[in-house]
């Protein structure tokens, strides 16, 4: 699959549950901007048929190569990032949940989901917008997961799909700072992630990031209970030039840890 086809299909799937992203892109375009993506992120379960190691070859088949690894102790996650030889293409950030680190009741719920995933689920890059590969969970199980891992609760309900796209502030002409972007969004009434401050990172760290809080969808659980839950969000990234003259192209664990909170239920 060509990367252009991959990202076009991914975007169409993403905006179905993240209408704010479509509106925000239209907002930028109304100011004469062309919106280009810095990176796209995905979430999955470790030790499953859709584990990071199973998904990585599909990224490689499109010309992507891994170049960084991360560990999020408090959130029980590991992650890798990938980039393409064509630097105009978005980077990819793929994280997975270390299920065995969660309480036993959460492990039991998640293992029940993993058992439903076909062993040969990963065949093509289309897996990245396949969504849920298991039956709907109950509200009780959702609340149990959310108590211990917002990531797990999100993944159990939303499945494998783009968790967020990211606007590259570096490629904007009018809004050249992250503060200007945040102000534009707040002026339009968008709620931004304030965990650790509106801006995560700094020029000194060579990466600044901010994000909206996730859109909300009405979700019907297996027991017939209905609840409004987080879907996906939109991120904004400003990269800075390092002392060696190159633009920082990786990620920072401290930033990403707070960006994960954009899908929190509370």
C-alpha cells in the first residue's frame, strides 16, 4: 500500500469519530494555511495478535523504519516511533499496553478481549483502521479498566485506529508559535489538554506539543447501558533546531505521557 493511500484512508476513518479535527483543519485553511501532519499515533495491546511486533512489518512494508523506543512506567506502556525516507510523510508513534502490569481484574477483562482477536488478524496496513476486533464490553468492565488505566478503557472501546493526527506548526505560515495556535483554538471554544500546562515541552527540549481533549461519542455497552466516552483528539507540534543544525525529529517521554491524558474520561 502506498503511504498516501494509507493516510487518506486513515484520515477518513479518524474524522468519523473526531469531527473536531475536520473543523480545525477547515479553520486553518480559512486563514490560508495548508495543514500537514507531523505524526499519527496508535494504541494496541502487547502480547496479542495485534502487538507492536506484529504491526511493525506493515509499517516497514510502506517504507517506514523504527528509530526510537520509549517506556512509560506509570501508564504501563512501551512505544516505538517510525519515520519514512520521504521526510514529507508523517512520523508514526505506536504504543502498546503491558497488560501483565495491571491488576488481575483488569488483566482478566483484557485477556478476554485478546482471545477474540484472530491470530492472523494482521495481514495488510488496513489493520490500522480496523477498530474493535472483539465484542463490546460491559459498562462495569469499562469503568474497572478506566479506574486503573484510561489507556486500556479507551482501547477496549475504540480498538485499533488512529488515536490522533498532529498538525505540524513548522509547516504553517501565519501561526508560527504553539501559543498562537492554542489561542486560535481557545478563541473558537476548543477545550485543550491542560495536564502539565497547555504546552508540553519547550524550545530547550526542541519539541513543544499541545492537544485538544478528545471528542466524545455516545457508546452502547454490552449490557445495554449507554455512556458518553472519549473518542480521539487532535494534536499540534512545533519542532526546534538542535545545536547540530538539524530539526529534532523524535519524541519526549515527558511530553507524550501528558498527551496520553487527552483521552481521559474525567
